[in-house]
């Protein structure tokens, strides 16, 4: 359990549930809420007014912008960069190595993944490492994103394909 007094860089307006761990050296913006059984690793950067759900892990080289909502059971691995106002649905998945093997160390092969401002990632969607999800794009639940997604695109399926456009409110455009 983290003790706030030992973290001068965490503002008093940050809520951290008593069952969560925030490692020394993590940076967390004002007004952010961190819920049950979550682990924020040293070096992680989380912006202002975020909501980090239950059972979330944030890696030491992950960057999360302002106003981000991360629902339960999500791991934000190293080299995942999430811009402002992004929504990550329950149990969505990020990867960081293209061809992992338990018996081969590949941390030097992590690929950067970018989720741009205002994008939404639906529940149980998988974002394969090395892709960029454009501004305000909407990824449907259960989709597997294997390539870059353009801004304002509505995508779903396995592999995820563009099926239309959405506006900044997430409403499908005709």
C-alpha cells in the first residue's frame, strides 16, 4: 500500500484507493482517481483528472494524458502513449512485442503505440503494438487492431477495418 507522505510529487487532490500500489517516482496529475488493486510503476506519467479503474497496471515507460478514462482490467505497457481524453474500455489489451516468446528476452524490441486525442477503445479490443490510433477514432468492442487507424474512423472486426466515420461525440456520420 502506498503512503502519500513519501511522495511529494503526488498532489493532495489525487485519490488512491488503499488497495492500490503507486511506486515512488510515478507522476500523477491533480484530480486523478486510482481505484482498487491497481499498480502504477515508477516512471509512469499520468495526467490530470484521469480515472484509472480497478485492476489496472501502468508500466514505468507509459504516458497517459489528461482526462483519460481507463476501465477495469487494462494493462498499459511500456511504450504505450495515450493522449488526452481517451477512453479505454474494460479489459482492452495493449501489446508491446510483435513475436513474444517466454524463453527469449525481447524488451529491446518494444514498439511504441500511440492512442491519439479523444479516441475510444471498446471493451475487450486488442491493440497490437506499433500502431497509431487517430484522433477521435472509435474502435469497436472485441476488435483486433493490427494497423494504423485514421482520425475519426469507426473500426471493428478481426482484423479491425474501417466501416465509417464518427464525429468528436462518437456518433456515426452518414
